[in-house]
């Protein structure tokens, strides 16, 4: 009887400690905050190699997001800053940019045309979905099923 009472007391104590600490966080809770891309990602689309680097994103509790990233295409580089919205359904993260500003320091003649096209594309692209393959309080890994690209982010 004393063993059963002690076991029950320990279980109640452990449950109280977990409740006081808030217990394990959900994916929704873990996602909130600032994330920084940990390494560049290179993809090839339509014969063009594109490298994404220096990415940062912030997910807010109200379903809004803001971020920036540098996109390198050949000798041209573009900084994209955007705001938008996101939803999370299980491990599917769906994002939609609502505003974007794209700048470049490239001096190539075509750079301004590409900059304008990128800015238009970012805002006019329908919502896109990625899969969260893992998330902890310090690390977020997402996979884009259309490009088979994996992006890793760490807390900023």
C-alpha cells in the first residue's frame, strides 16, 4: 500500500511540474519567432541556377510573416524583403506574400528588368506550401515538394 501511495504521489508531482512548465510545445508554438537560414540553397529551374542565401523569416502569432533573402542568379543578386501571411495545418506550412520590395546592386543591363519581374512574381504567386520535416525550439527544417529543396533555419 505504501508503495502505491508513493507512486501515486510521484505521478501527481511529475504532472504538476509538467503543467507548471507548460508541457511540450506544439508545432504552432515552436514556429513562432525569428529564424535564420543556416546555409545557402541552390536549385536549378528552367536551366537557370538560383542560389538563395542570407534568409531570415519571422512568424507571428497572428498569422503574419515578414522576411528577407538574397537571391543570386549568375552574376546578378537581388535582395527580397516581403511581408505576408501563413497557415499551419499539421506539418504543412502554407505562405503567401502580400508585399515585396526587391532591390539589386547589379550593374548588368538586364538586372532592372529581372528585379521588376521578381517583385511582381513574389506578390502574384499563389500561396505555396512546404512540409515541416522537423522542428525544435532551435531548428526548423522544411522541404519543398515541388523542387525537392530542403531549407534549414536556426533561431536568430
